[in-house]
C-alpha cells in the first residue's frame, strides 16, 4: 500500500510541475539567494527613500549573480539581436520596486507631461534625457547615486532566476501584466486589452519582488542600442556600446503584444523619443 501511495504522489508531483511550467504563476516576494545575500552584506532587503512629504520611493536589493542573457533559438518570436550569452554581474544594486510614478516625478521635477493622469500611474511620455535629469536631481537631493539600469542589470532583475520567455513561465496572460492581450503567446490565452497604463503594483511581483517588469510602460536603460552588440559584449558587467543613435528600452508596454514583453526582448528609441508608453525605473548604486 505504501509503495502504491508513493507512486501516486510521485505522479502528482510530475503533473504539477509540468502544469506549472506552462501556466503563469505569481512568484514569492524574494528568492533565498536574495535574502541571504542582503543579510550577508548587512543591507536591508528593501530600502525606502523619502522624496517629500508623504512621498517615498521603495528600492529592492538585487544580489550579484550570473545568468544566461538573451533568448534560446527555440523561443517563439525571438529576434536575431537576442543571441544567448553568459553574463556575470559582480556588484549588487538596488532597483526601484515599481516604475517611477507620476507623483514621484512631479515631486522632484515640479512637472508632469504624462498622457494618462494619476499619482500612482507610471510616468510616461518621457524621453531619455528627461529621465536623466530626474535621476540627477534625485541624486543631488538624497546624496545617493541614482541612474538608469544597464540592459544586463534590467534583464537579470526581470528574470529573477527564471530561464523562460517570461518570469511567469513559458507564456503570460492579462491577469499577470498590462499589455495588449488580444493575441495569445505560445500556448497562452487571449485576455484583456485595457488601452492605457495601470497603477504600479497592480499585478503580482516577480521572485525579486519587482513589479511590472513585463508591460505597463517600456523602461529606459542606460545602454546605447546596437543590434550586434551581443556578439562582442563583455561577459562581466557589460555597459553597452560607446556610441550610437538610440537607447535601449525593455519590458514592453500597455499597447504592445505579449512577445514584446518577453524578458529577452530588446527594443530602442532615439533619446528624444517621448511617447505615452515609455517610462523608466531607477537603480541605486551600492557604495
């Protein structure tokens, strides 16, 4: 009887794991690696920065680590600029738990040109230079070193230890991110298309505790975009090409289809581009 029960339990586990690989599922707030690394470094898992009266910015500790950047050849709707390669990030950093909100941006910059109005909505209609000015003022105000994430940091943080097309699994649906879900990705399902941004944190976080890494608004990275950069990129702490005409954006947006929200998806815009689907997320350097 015990042998039969053991076989049944084993079969249940196999079925459950197989189903989990195909179905998007929310992740735990923090992976053990993240918790352990923060504790060993004597750093808080989350850090809150005061921007003004009742206005704060929450940052999450992202540990140093290694990962396979880019997409495997079999990934559906991948692009030729996503060639998979091994990357090592040698320094931990803090990253914004949420995309920068309109309230946070207005508190620092005293302006807000977003198309969609709302304090908890992500700032959008923002170009790369404007994001840089925000980060400079934020750094001056706090005495800390804020900047945009590198492309490698962004993908590492988005994946949070996963190797699938999304940090939710092999597919995604509109219960897990804000994007144009009129078409399904892979074996996923058709979902809702909201046709606008949503309040940051409206969906489940990834395993690092970061929200909206898929969809809502594209996020500026510090890197200049170069289609063939992955072929020559340094394997340790890459910072992108030294020259070029556009900058990397990552994560997809509310008006993009699922395939553009994949963890490995690379896109770019000119530094003066300001559209209602482009925002950003901050990185805080750890001294």
